[in-house]
């Protein structure tokens, strides 16, 4: 808003914005001294060090099914293109699941 008063959304007091004389990059954040103290921001110079803290995280590691492929075949050959990518993907009757290249089938034709 252009004048002091109460915020119409949350009811907090509106205070005028102080224009900083420091030119700030559009991709960075600039905080006043008071805001820095309130946010409890700590900074340090970047340097190579040994890690000081060990963090243990618990969870499960699972293979990405979109990268895992296997198919049982009764003919020799190879899968040229797989149309179904992961377990649980919905398929319809008559849908093409894979394109197979087999020299035996080509010879039989």
C-alpha cells in the first residue's frame, strides 16, 4: 500500500519500505542488519575442510524400474523397442508391448 496503516489480509502494521542504496543482483537476497539478526543467519568463508558432522539417514534404495528390462522369449532374438516402461503400467487388449528382431522368425517367413 502507499500509506501506513493495517494490512487488509493479516492485520499487521504496515511500515514504509526503506530503499537500500546498495545495488543488489536480481538473483540474490539482501537483508538489513536487523533482519540478519532476527533470521540468525551465519556466514563463513568457503574453504576445504574435513566434515565435522556425521548424519545418518534411514530409507530404502530401490532400482529405477524404467531402466530395468527383462523379457522371457521362446525364440532367439532381441527386443528392438519396449512400449511398456514400468510395473503397474496399464495395458489394453491388442496393445503392442514390444518390437522384436529375430533372424529365426525372418527366415521362417
